[in-house]
């Protein structure tokens, strides 16, 4: 790869020669008082001299920069060589004795100059090694985003055109059918009128013939004959009917109706996410050096995470019954020794790990992941009847935390990353809404990049370690979007049928989801790749509905046919 001029200037090395006359060896050292470049041998000789024994000889890279020769503006015959700390100006030795600087504190200007020179060199190094590369990486990201934006917009345009063409085709079909129906009506009406016209034509002929016959009688010279003729009985005029013509009712529509048919552009109600800037400590760790204790703790955490991996097999640890519920449709970890468990009959109980019930609440939830525990250990649960999100604090005080208006809240999850609440809701369509810890609405996720609806029944939600929002959707499988709401992937099982229920993630970023159709727990990696059927009917797992992984990497599985909670180990 070719290096730029800047790269060359930073990486090229120039080997300096010793500054002693007739010495051609490479310079390694530097005498600060003499400002002399020295090789190793010459530096030793230099310090052997009595007049130089107190000289400061250092490695060349640690040298003090030689002070540039500058004449004093007040005393032109003198060089500036001192620095007045009170006035913050360089001065000459004669200025030191003047009234303006009387009793001021002075330091060697060469020392100050060297410190300033070194400081500026460090800043230049920071710019080259951190600020420029980081800025260039961000610029690449911006250009990549520009390319992606064009791709997304082209996809939306294609979708819009397709919708338009589909609607045009439907309009043409409807018009064609209407025209065909109109032609049939016209043909029937004209045929009937032709029949009536023929009837009237025959009747008129009959009348004309009758008139001729009567004239013949009148023209007879035989009076007796006329007198003997009976008065003719004229046939009645045939009945005819007026045609009933069809009408046309113009369609009752407006621009809004057409927009609903064709779809519309929607801009997510989300603040633009700030680009992540890697901390300068990743390059320079001088400003914030971790303590020995911190380094030891971080090393322990890192070592622990590196040792965790999938076990070769899943081991059943234990199981226990939970009084107060008929089945186990959702599990939320409270403290390390407590769980919240809900069933299909709207019962929500808090239990310890032996199955002893601590408290019980009646809710409106059923087969949804409608409760979660926050970073502050408060219980949050949805009330779909009242359309509110409730909070229960540690002192058991229940409050209406968020009112969702016309939206019905179904499922909920509290982020372990930042404390945000992710809520699956329904009105005319489904959405995932993000609230912050104070209940402020931050984000609505409804459609993918092509404008298609992402969700059709998001009844369980969780969050992965990278911030991905993972949703168990009864009709659409596992739907995963990133923290900005962009669709990453969907998982629809390994067979023709897949009915997902409870979903959770673990410390390695795995996604675990229950499949009620095959009575199994599917294991996916962070990018949606199927890894295995972690639990199946062979492990006596039937009607699995809920999964939860605790802080000790224990997997809890609940079923809809029993109030028993089974604990497994699948990580080692």
C-alpha cells in the first residue's frame, strides 16, 4: 500500500551523526547545556572532562530544544534568556534588574521553552495518531451512510412505483369490468326497445289495413251493404315500457384515501443518534490511568467472559413449583434470588428460588411478556385495559408511570444498557416504542427500509448486548432491529411452522426463543444464524412458553401446562 506524504514524514527515519568533529558514528545522546549531539563514546569522553562533569547528557529523544537567539526589545545588545512568571514574558538578564520586574520570580527561559516545545510535539502526535485517524474514520462512516441512504431511498422509490403500478392495474381492471357490465346493460335495453318497436310497427300496419277496409266500405254504391256492415272493433294499443337506464355513482375519495392505498413517506420520530467517537484513552492512556485495583478487577471480568462458552450438552440443574400461578408464560429476574412470574390467568407473583411466594398481583396480562424489572429493581408492567404502564417501587408503592393514550401496551422490556423501556403496542397497527427512564417517548419503530410493517403481534421483547431490539412476533417470527430501529434480520424457524413465544439473550449475545409449535427452545447467534435446538421434547420440554437467563447464566424455562419452573445449565 502506498504511503501518503504525511505517512512518510511520520515514519521515515534519519540517522544523525555525532556532532564531534571527525566523528562519523551515529548520534545517540545529547548534552543539554552544550546543545551537542554525541555518540556513546563521545558522550563518555565528554563527561570525563572536569568542566563538563555536571553537564546533563540525555538520550537524544529526551533532549531539551535549543533556545532560538532573540534580542531583547528593551536592551538590544542582550539576548532574552529568562522568563518572568508574573508577567508571563521573556526577558533578558538586564530586565531582571529593572523596576518593572522588581521582586518578580524568574525561571530559565530555555527550560520553559523546552517544556512548551515538548508539549506542542505531544499535541502534534495526538493529532496524527488520534484526532486525524478518528476524524477520517468518521468521514468514511459518513460517506458509507450517504451511500446507504441512496440505496434506501432507491428501494423506497421502487416500492412506491410498484404500489402505483399495482393500483393502476387494479383501476384498469375495475374500469374494464364496469365497461363490460355497461355494455351488457346497453345491449339488453336496446334489444327490449327493438322488440317494442317491432310490436308498434305491426300495430300500425294493422291500423292502416283497417282504414283501407273502412274506406272500401264507404266507397260502396250499395247503401244496403254499408248499412249491414258491423262497426269494427279496433284493437287496443299495445303496452310498451320506458327503459330503466343505469346510473353512475362517482367514487367518494380524496387525496388522503389515495395516500392510504399507496402508502406514504414516514420519518421516524427519533433524534439522530450521535456517531460514536472512540475515546482518546484508547490511544493515549496518560490522562486517566486505571488504578492497580481497577486493572485487577477489569482483568478478572475479562478473563471470566473469555472462559464462558456453550457447553457440549444442556444439564438440568433443578426444578421447583410456583404457587399462585397455573402456568409460566413469562419470567423476569428481580434480584439474584427473586423472580417475577406470570400465567395465562393474569396472575403475577414474586417468588424466591425455592418457590415461596413473596407477593401476588392481579393484572390484565395473559400470554405476553408484559412485565420487566428496571436497573433500580422496580417492577414495570403493562395494563392493556387501562392503557397505562405501571411501576411498583421497592416499598410496594404502585403508580401509573406512563399513559399510552389510544395505544394498547402489550409487551415490555427494561434495557440493562441504559434503562430505557421498550414497549410493544397496538392501535390500528403494531409498533415498538422506546421511552427513557423518566417516561419520555424517544422512538417509534414500525416499518422497515422498504416501508413494510415490521410487526403483526409483538408479544415478547428483549434487548441484546449490542443494543439490538429482539422481538418475538407470533406471525412474523423473531424480528431484530438495531438500536436506531433499522431492520437487521428476521428468523422464521427451521420448518414450515414456527410460533415464537418467550425470548431472551445471554452474556455472549445469543438469542433464545421458545417455539410452541415444536415444543423447543431455539438458539441463535447475534446475527440471527441458527445454532441449535437447545431444548426439545427429548429433554421432556413440552409447551415451552417462557425463557430467562439470570446473572449466573442459569436458564429458566416455563411451560403452559404446569406451574413448574425448570433450571438448566448450557454455558460453561
